């Protein structure tokens, strides 16, 4: 005779084959009961079919357009009942019938009774699963008797208001704490927590079922008076937050002007299992006007909490957002952050697949045969192409406040400005020419040469035919010396609004010295408050438009120190000027760039 003994271990029964007996300690884990009232409207849980996902279109902001389609069984009314209930953005849910014999009459989201089958894990669940079985029972005081299990008494719970609406599953019965055993002396009502072990005469069942209510989606089909078929072909599509893609580049340069660019995508799935689907990865800025409003079809009062990669308020979400703006530094302005902890560049991520298609303002790349379970992440190669590049050295001299305003700042503010404006450095960059068939999108870019990593930079959105710069490092072999001095002051140069304004003239110079072993080309940009009057050599003077170039009133792009002073009259007299040079320097050569400018002060 085969005997099976059970052992309590963290609420689970472990079975050891030693005989025809099952012995266990009660784990106090609530079980289910099979002593339920018959109901013809109850569905079995395995009848709740899931419509397979065939295709997804994934945006970088975490939204995905999901297409389900397949052949599914119908119920007694000829309808399709789905256990998968999506949480779509309002106005984006669409369903259809692909069966020529039936047309879609409507879609109903609601709750329905199901019979859920599960494995018996505790002594209580084993007793409930084996109603009608003959057995021998030993209680905790050692008393033993034989009998037949009649089941656990249950009481049907009123469905209205019996459970919280926030519960996804609702149990419809309340189970008793005793079990009924039919013995030769009569029917015994035995408290389940008094049972020490049970010996079954036959091999016991190890599964049980319980009645629950679950949210289901019903596709109501109109069969035009014909007998419904057992199977019907149908589909549905919707936009929902929970799948996103994050691109990154690897750029290998050869030192002679050729860059090999590889793109890979990281897919994050926190929505639904994907099995052999077609995935479209989108570069671009989609417009989802109601993306924060769930469709009533979802039957959810709150959205499931996704990871930090999907939360718009988190830094990672902003870092991998969907901006198409070219994120270039404007006039060397100082952003609102601590100088000891500069913020990371405003990241944005994006492109490529061998077969891409242009669709209005979006660019789409297609990946075939993607399998990714909910909760998994995946990295995929997307594209590989070759671009031309050249080495560029750039010097951006940051704009400094007028001395009259500087004197109004606190000692701490003056020290902070001194750190910002002391000894500007030349940056070594590579300038890529996007002569590929794909636009480049903002994404992390690792730059490699001869198998060694040179830097990680930020690729910005670059249309086909355009150029973009990737910073590699500070060029310490090109030294910079800058000096500015006041040359003249006219105390009553302008009279406006009953006040005299003085004109202050300045001259400045920038000395560049090349200590590299090869000739370099340097692009120099100098911004000054006021109006630039002259520039040496081939220097180009421009008047900067503050509003259009990113300095709107009280906007986030202002230098931090701008708010340390009041400028009520500044734009009436002054403004900002930009001076540009592009110069070549041979090894060991030095060059002086001179310029002059003026501004008015009250």
C-alpha cells in the first residue's frame, strides 16, 4: 500500500510518497469549495479565451497601439467572451468581426461568473477537492474514525455590495470552518483546524474549483438568423500605455572621416504577453489628446502602476521622451542647477530597421517575430549604416552679466559666476552628416575608435541630409585666454523716460594656442550683452533674437543668474549679440581674435 504524508511548510503541503495516506498539518490557508449551487450561467475559467496579439505599434513615450486577431470559440449565444480586458485611451478602442457569416453587433464590458480551477495546496483544500471520497481521519487528540467527505457548508454571498469594487475578483460564497463527514454513527461536523491527518482509500483529487466574478469582454455577434458556429474570427485594436522602446547608438569612427553607425532598441513590456508579433517602432511625436483619460470600457478606477520608465513625472521618463526638437546649447546659458552637479542632457530616443517606411511626420521601422512576455525586457539590433564625419573643435564663450549688475550680486552668487565663466575650454566634437535613408533621433550614443570607447554623448534629432555634433571630450592641448576691458563711458548718452542712460564701450580678445601635433579647425562663438560693433578677421556679427532663440520671459532657458537682477529697461536699449569665427591653427600656432561692443546702463 502506498502512503503519502504531508508536511506544513510556509502554508504549502509537501507530499512524500510513503504509502496510501495523506497526512498534513492545517496551514490555515483559506481554500475553495466544490459544494456550490449549480448555475448554468457560470463559465469555466478555461473558456475565457485570450485573443492573440498580432501586431503592435510602439511609441517612445510608453504608448502602444495593439492589434488582436484570431479564431475563437463562441458561447451558447454565439458571442465571443474574452478574459482579457484592456485599459485603452478613450476613443481608441475598435473591434471588428472578420467572419463573413457574422457581423459585430456590439461590445459589452462587465462581470460574469466563472468556475476557477486550481491546485489544492493545503489540507483544507484537499478535503474540499475530494467531496464524496472515503477516508480515515485523525484529530489532534488522537481520535481516529472512518467516513465519507460530504463537503464544507457554504453560504452564497449577496453579490451587490458584498465586496469592494476595487477587487478584480469577487468570491461569491462564504465558506464554513467545519467539514461534514458521514460516519456509521451519523454525520459529524468536524472543525477543520482539529484534523491532524487524513488517509484516503483511493488516490485523491488534487484540483478544486471555486466560483468567482471576473471582468470580461463580450463581442456580441449577429449571425443573421443562422445557427451560430462554434468558432468565429474576430479582432480588436486599442491604444494603451505599457509598452515602450528606447534606442541607443554605437558609432565607430576610423579616423579618416567614416563612421559606422549601429542602432539597437530596448523594448520594455508591462502590458501583455507578446508571442510572435510584428512590432513597429516609431520615431516622431504622436498627438494623443486624451492620453490621460481611460475608456469606460476598462472597468478600472485606477490604472495599474507601471515602472519608473513609464511615469511622466520621473527623470527617466523625461530623459527618454519623444521630443523632435534639436537639443543644442543656446549661447552657453547656465541652467538652473548646482554647478557641482550638472544635469544630464535632455535625452530623447529613437530609430531604425532595415525596412522603414515614411508615414507623414512619423518614421516607422518594422521588426518581425517578436516574443516578449509581460514584465520582460529585450534588446534588439535595429539598423546599421555608414555616415561621413569630420573632427570639429568648438569654443563657446558663455555670456556674462554686466559689471553693474554683477556688483549687486551676493558674495556666494559672485563665487558661483566665477566658477562658471573662468577659463572657457575648447570641446572636441565629431560632426556627422546624415546621408542615410533614416532620420536620427535623440538617444545615447557611444563613440568608439580602434576598439576603445572615446565617450558617450547625446545624439539629437537629425533629419536626412542634416548634420549633428557629438561631443567627445575637452581638448586640453588647445589653450584659451580671454580678456575684456572697458574703453569708454559716456554718462549722458541717451535720455529716455525722464532718465539719463550711459553708454559703456568694451573691447575684448580671445587668444587660441594649438599645442596639438596636427592642424585643427576651431569654431568660436562669443555672446555679449548689448551691441557688437566690430570683430577681427572673418568674424560674423549677428543680433540674437532672445524670444525665438529660447529666452522667453521667465522661461526655463534663461541663465540662472538672470533672475538675480531686475531688467525692466534692458530690451529697450540693448539686447544680445553673437560673434562667430571659424579659424585654422597649425601645430604650435597662436591666434588673437578681437572684438568690441557696447551697452547702455541706467
